[in-house]
C-alpha cells in the first residue's frame, strides 16, 4: 500500500491579467505607431489623447498588483538586476548603436533613457521603494502628494526617469494596495462582470473619445500630450499658475476612472491571444526598433484619407504585437531580454532558469525551457514572490 501523499490539485490561473497586459501592450505599440499621424490628423490625435490618458497608468497599476511589499530575498534582488537593470543596459547600448549607424551620431548616457526604456527604470525604482511605502499609514496619499509635488520642481527631470517614475508612483501603489487588501477578490471582480458595468464602461470610453475629438484643438493648445507624459515640470509645459498641480490631479483621477472602465471591458476567459500578456517585455523592448524606420522615414506623414490609413496603422500595430510575442522571436531575443549571466554574481545559482519565471510586469509563466507543465495560480501570478 502506497504511503505517498496525494498530489496537490492543479489550480487555474485567472486569465484576466494576461488579457489586460496583452491589451495594454497593444495600446503601447499603437500609441507609438500613430504618433506621427497626430501631426496631420485630428482623429489620430484624438485617439492618441484617449490612449495616453490611461494606458501607462493601467500598466503601472497591474505591475503594482503583482508586486510584494515584503523585504526582498537574495533571489528577488537578483531578479531586479537580471530582469530589469541588465536589459536596460543592453537595450541602451543597442539604441546607441542604432543612432550611430542611421543618424551618424550618438550620445551614450545611461542616465537618460532612450524612448521606451524609461519604464524599465520606473519598474526598478517601484520595486525598491515599495517595502518602504508599505510601512506608512497612508501610502496612497503620500504617493499622490509626491506625484503632485515633483511637478513643481524643475530639478526633478528625466534623469534616471525620475520625473515619470514619481509621477506614476500612485498608480503602482494603488495596484499594490488593491492586492494587499484583496479588494478584487472580496468582490469577486476577477471572475464576474456585470452587464451594466460593461455597458457603463463602453459608454464612458465613447463619451471620452467624443470629448477628445470635439475639443482636440483646445486640448492640443493646452499641451495635453506633455501633461499626459508625467515627464516635464508644470512650468515647462505652460502650468505656471500655483494651482497647476490640480491639472495633474484631475488627469490622475481620469486615468483611474478610465483604467477601471478598461478592466471592466477586459474578457475574463482564456483565448489564443491571452498568451501575449505573458511576454509583454518582448513586445515592449522590441517594438520601438520595428517602428523606428516607419517613424524616421516620414512615410507616416501626410497620409490621407485618415479613415483608410489609420485602420491600416492599427492593423500594423496588432501584427507587430502578435509577432514580437511569438515563440521564434522569444527564442531569438531571450539572451537580450532575459539574460542570466551567472558569472556576474557571487552565487551563480541565483540566476538559474526555473519554472517560476516572472515577467517584470508581474505575469508568472512557466519557463520555456521546462518540459513539464507547471501549475498555474488562481491569482494569475505574483510579481516578486519568487
């Protein structure tokens, strides 16, 4: 008679988070793809405003939801270096080489992130400061005050992505707070979607899109795109009044409301495209190189009529997103995006590949080198729990 303990029941991951990450990364690609069109098309500019009003706050919120506030162990500290810092250094080097070859000049500077790489530094700083924020009584309130305050300080700029990081810190903290207090689980919001919520969310996006289109010239005149970047100080983008922080606060509230509506519309089931959400770092780090020739060559300018070319650019963004998350691309670029330089660490075993692999944005996924299927978690993954 066997005395072996029964096998633990296989759990299922909640696909909403992978679906949300897949949708977010598509919005990232689309936002960058239509940027050149915004100079010639009010419709493209309206769509640009709508995307940038919430997509990076939503991404930060997801990352915070899967981050742990416990003091990190040695493996978690190693993962910050291998999953975030090293890819940042590698891709900064690649961007320097790209600019040198195609533009004839380059200014290597690791303190000034190139294009999309700012979010890697933001993730690293988020992870470092979260255990300290969790010690405070009102972490959400403090991060909102920090975000509003840095806009008044011209010396807090894009160096090490600090302005954007502190500007978006409340969204990351909100994600952690929702997870820490199990708000979504208590209300069963990860599995259940009321029809009224979906209708309300769709109407909210429709109204926001209409306002963005109807007042596109006014929004452009107030330099809205710079406000949505959370990058420049208020005075540099026209907010010289003492109440300029109120504009950022209003945009933060809008971002939260739109993010809630966005999550309400995300499907709860698993689909073929759900897997894209497990490999968002591949799409995030590589799509800018794919878009670079389109943006710099000028072929995305003076495209008319918009109703023909804007859908084509949207389709191109979908193709890029799906393609960069595909298995062949992951195999080819894994050494750059998921480096494991054991020689760099005093304990090389901390960099070994295992089946508890995490995307830096929080998605737990089985390591592609593993032959055996791994159990999936009910909560969809745990950002830094390894």
